[in-house]
């Protein structure tokens, strides 16, 4: 066992600079990958957050007839969260 440790120690003593460079390179690449993954996760949820922030409509219905009763009927349909009129 001491012979293996002695060989490992002398090998590390002669090659510490390339190993340090490799460790720094791996750390830099790993950091870039983590930053890309975080950006992708944020981008994936961006459109949903925009719709929530802007209170955007999912569907717009254009009705050419008289106003009131039609819009009240649409508002009472199942799955309609909110409805309103725009002049």
C-alpha cells in the first residue's frame, strides 16, 4: 500500500498543473450547463407567467347581435372563469 501511495504522490506532484486546469475547465463547463438549464426552465414558464400578469383572455368571441343576454349566457357556461364586454 505505501508503494501505491508513494507512486500516486509523485505522479500528482509532477502533474498538478494539468489536473488543476482540467478541474477549472470542468467547473466552468458545469456552471455553464447549470445556467443554461435554469434559463430553459425560466423560459418554459415565461408565457404562462405573462398571461397571468396581463390577465389575458384565452378566447375572444365576436357576436354581431344585441348585447346583454348573449354575454350572460356565455359567462354562465361551465369552465368560464370570467367574461366581459368590450365596446
